């Protein structure tokens, strides 16, 4: 496939990286310039009646069109979410995409995950007349920013769980406890760990008025619909012991206000609170890739914001995500997994059996010592980030992006930030996004403080 794409910035350790943002920009330029280009709308309906509409143009018969449409729908499903999909303006594309998401198609993970875990109903893809495209119907609701009373805030990551105790917005206790939840088959491991953190925080308060928490995954009314933290738990035990875990914890704490949301949303909320701005995308580079969005009104939507599954690299031999088995998705580029994947190319020899968090610590130690191998690794992730942010900007109205997570700690995080800014400025001058790293103190406390602010007391 001749894409005519030559990035201005090559990823030092991954020179064949083919940014989705550049592929799409080139394809859309050709589609808009051609007399054969046609308008197509991707309509994604969610069970609550909310609807997202994404307008684009395609070139029928162009060899790039199937890839463009397949990757676009994949991104929209994981950014916006949806269970009833309509392709307005092209019966041919609708039929192609329906096959891709069929029972024997290549995207059974996405279809089954969205149907079984997130929306609890089957995914459908059908054609629609362009003239019948519905108007967008998006949800926006206020969240958090409540700091009165005695509160606990927690954040559950893949390598540690953070918890803080607050009195009228002042942190009186904060700690991180190392744990390893990803492949634990017994959900009691997760439950007892969360209980332990809550009790330790409560010991520093005269009483507990409210509890707020965040974790990677999809949470609807405190119910766990999908979460990488519980990927080792069987479907049977997930439904029996995990799905209502936080509702059960709320009962244990006397039914006080208790709210749990996606950790990306809390990252965005933390940034919005600390910077005093909206239109914020919070992105956490951890064991996986978490994201959340605060819109221009300072509210959140019901979008999924699961950027770990959004394609950012369109080459045919891109790295494979071990969970979804798809190529070139965010989890392989902006996470601890990316660090581990790039170590061999950097000449950093670490045991394959070493857990990802420990490999990250080794790389961070090399970076602190000024090792050029680590510099190239972080430079590579910075290139990934710059091109990926330009791609994400096609789905969000972005003013600010706040980077969080262990991968962005220390000198390495500064290199990632500088390189991403350089890529955006040189390659996408029209993309006026302010990319920030919070202070080390904000990284340690900001997420838990924002999580604590989620519930309303009284």
C-alpha cells in the first residue's frame, strides 16, 4: 500500500512507526480533493439513548479506504463507545465493517468485550441513508470538586494502590501500597487490598463522610463493567464477586456517599482542578493506558475513553497487544509495556521474567544516571505521544492534555513531554494543545484528592 507518508520525526528505536494521524491526514486530504470522494457519517448509539456522530469522507475504490474505515470505527468504539452502529452514506463500508465484527471476524475481542462487559447487549453494524443521520445527543454531567468534610480518596493502579485522607480539602494522610492485581484469579485479593487501604486512611480521620475512588476500566453507577485490574478473574467470578464489589463496600461503610469512576476521568478532573481550565484530556501512562475527558463545560460525558485499545500505528506488522490481540493500539506505545518492549532495541538487557514495573524502575535508574540508551527510549515514547495526541485531537475538543502515571516520572517524563511538544509544533502547527506534566507532589496526591472530591455529602 503506497501511503506517501514520511514523518518529520522518526522514533529512534522504532523507525517504522506509521502514525495514524499522518495516515488519516493524507487520506482525508486526497478524499476531499477528489471528485470521487463521498461523505460518510459514523453513528454510534449507546443503550442510554445517547448518540455520537462522526463525520468524515472516504474514497470508494481506493486501496486505503478499508483500513481507514476499519481503524476509524475501532477508535470510535473505544473513545466514544456504542453498541448500535450505523454507517450513513455507504452500504459497502457498512457490510465490510459488519464482517470485521462478525463472530468469526478479527475483532471478536472488541465485539464480545463491549457486548458482554460494557453494554450487556450485542453490537450491531448496519447501513443508513446519509439523509437519515440523527443529530448528536451527548451527555454532559458535572463531577467532583467537592472537598468539604472528612473524605477518603483512592486510586487503583496496576502496580500500586494510592489512598489519601482529607479534612476539608487538606490531605492529612497519603500512601502508596504495592500490589499485583492484574493476573490474580481470586477476587478476594483485590477486595482485601482495597479494604486495607480504606481502613488505613480512615485511621487518620475522626469520621468518614464520603469515599471516592478511581481505577482503570468502565464503571457505571459504581458497578464494574470492565476493568483490566480484574483480567485474571474468570467470567463467573467476575459476575459473582467483582461486578458489585464497590456497591458492597459502600454497604460496609454504612451507605455513606461512595463514587468510583474511571481513573482517566479523575486524572482529567485533577488537571482541571489544579489548572483552572476545561477541555482537558487526562492521560495516565501506567501498566496500561488510562484516559478521561473534562469537556468545555467542565463536565464529563458517558464516553469510554479507553485509549489503550485505540489504534495509533497503522503499519501491518505493528506490535500486538497481548490482551485484545490487535495491532498498533495505545497500550503498546504509551505504557510500561512500551518501556519493556523498547528495552531490547535500546540495548537494555533485562530478564523476560522481570515484571514491567521493575523494568521501568531499571530504566528510570539508567535515565537518572544519564544513560543514552534510556534517553533514546524516552525520546521514542515522546515521538509516539506527539503523533498520538494529534490523532486523539480528531475525537476530542482539546485545550490541555495532562500527562500522569509512573512512565512520566523523573527526567524521562520531561524528555517525553519535550519531544511530544516538538512533534506537535513542527508536524501539526494547527493543533494548539497545551501539554503538561504535573509536579511530583501533584502526581502523588492529585489523583487521590480529585477522587476524594467525587461524592456529594448531604
